[in-house]
């Protein structure tokens, strides 16, 4: 899923996933977790951080579990996961989301 690293000089990319871009931060609790937040819905998803190198590949499965727990139809979940086929790593461009990541972490 997460297969490219974006340069700082390139503007943020907007994909076609309905939940929009996702932002992530590491929470160095015990155990360590990654907090991911949807830009459009502010839906939070917590997943184990380790191993961090596979976070991008593990995220879609965790997102699917969260969406199903919220009663989202299986067809919609499958389509959303398919739309998230690839991703770009970049610095957070949305200051509001930075604040939300900080609020969720407390």
C-alpha cells in the first residue's frame, strides 16, 4: 500500500478513496501503537506499531475491521480498501489534522 516517498516540494496528493487521505503518528505507549486518522471523517484507527516497516501493508486489514465494527456494508469496505491501492508518504500538510492527532494522543 505505502510504496512511494514524496518530496517536500510536491503538493499533497488527493486519492480517490472516499475516506480521503490518512495521517499517522506513533504513540510511544506500552505497547507502542500507530494512530491513523482519516482526513475527511476524522475516523481514528489504532494498530500495533511494530513492525513499523509493514505498517502500510497491515493498515487496510485493520481499517476493514474498524469499518465492519461500525456496521459499514462489506461491499463498501472492499471498495474502499481497493481504492487505497497505493499511498504516498509525506509531511502532514493539514494543521487541523496535526491538532487532532495531538488531541487523540492524550
